């Protein structure tokens, strides 16, 4: 609905990236013996005061859904936790439908929604123990991240929601930086240099949401350049086939592996009851999301979180 006419030709690296997305989306691990052999469960690195955790969240709320338990554990151990939000969630059509009572509001309303979701993200992250100076927003366009990494590497992308072609939020880390793939990669690299993570939790490139797939590819490419100094683990939010099931608040149940990561055995992180309670409290900070997606979001408040070593 918001697709824009593409006038820029795809470059060779972009084509390769798209092929990688396609292969991952098709779940190639199950048909490839070497990949299948690597797909056994691999433990999470031990958590200690030396841990510097970076959670890569495509949108406000993803960090809580995927990782609220592990975030609290690292904080409790005396380690550092940083969260980076690639977008400010300023393009949620469902939000617009429920909050504005129409699916596509004016750009000013989309910017207002983005600013509101950033405030909610700060509240949620603070509840989990992430200090304000480690709550980092890049302000890239909701629903546009994959396009930046493919067809808009050098030509700025225009958000169909906010109308912006550059980061419009004064609160973001680099306000005014253009909406291009090169700019996103530069900003992400600068952020990694600042945070110096030992462990990155990123969305798997197999997620059904294009922003999540793009975030996973970005993290994978960057971590490969850091070779050896950082561990990368993957989580999923849009896991396919009605996952997580059952929907709604069932805090005693473990989270089951998502259909879209079939062939991968993730490491299981068990939450303490108090960590689960706080995960729920953080989720409730997202008023805009809880109005429209409640049973889906609550289904992530489970006794376990899952992190895979393979994308
Ligand atoms: Zn998301």
C-alpha cells in the first residue's frame, strides 16, 4: 500500500543481499547438511560484570518482547546493557487505525506517534534497568530498513508515513542523517564503537517483518567485521503460523521455538518469576501497542526466552 515507485537500479551487492534474504526466508538450513550440523543448540555466553550487551531492536517494544529477562540478568550481574532502536515505530498502520481512527494519518501525526513510542521505549527500558544514556535511537524509517540496505543504499528513501528523507527526531543519536543504507551502516558502526558490546542480540533474518530481517542482516554483517571480539545471538518476534501459541498472558508456559526458525535449536534462557513480572511491567509501558496488539504481545511473557547461535 505504501510501496513507492523505484527509480534506482539495484546494485550487485544489493542483489546478493536480496538473495541472502531469500535463502534465509526459505529456511535453507534444513536442506543443507553442513548448516544442519551447525544447527544444534549452542549455549549463551556466561553473564557477568564483564558482559556488555547490545540489544538491536527494529521497533520500540521488540527489546522487551525478545530479551527483557536476559537484559535484567545482565544488569543484576553488574554488566552493561545498551538498547538501540533502529526505527521509532512511526509507521504502524494499526496504531493509526485505532488511535487516529483512520489507517494513514498526516505526517505530523506519524511523527507524533514516533515521539510517543520513543517515550514508551525509554520507560520500558528504564524499568528493565537500562540507564538513559544507553537508550539509543537511530530514527530510521519504520517499514523502510530493508529498502535502505538494498535499493536505497545511496539515494535517500522517503518515509510513506512521516514524509521524512532524513532522521527527523531531535532525540535520536544522529539527527538529520539521511535515510540511506550507507548512512544507516555508518551510524550503526559508530554506535558499536561507542557501546563496545561483547554480546549482541539481534532479530533473525528469517523474521516475517522486513525491518527485522534487515536488522538481522545489518548486525550479522557488522559482527563479521568485528571478528571474534563479539558474540551474536538471534531472536524472532514474527515467527509465523500464529506463533507464539497460545496467545495471551500465560506466564507459566515456556516459549516454544517459532515455525520460521525450523531446523535451528535455540538456547533456552529461563526467567526467574520476578524477571517475568518485570517483563510484563515493561510491556505495559507500551500503551500505544497494548491498545492494538495485546494478546500477541502478552504471549511473549513466558518462563523462557530463546536465542539461536545461527541466523
Ligand atoms: Zn518490530
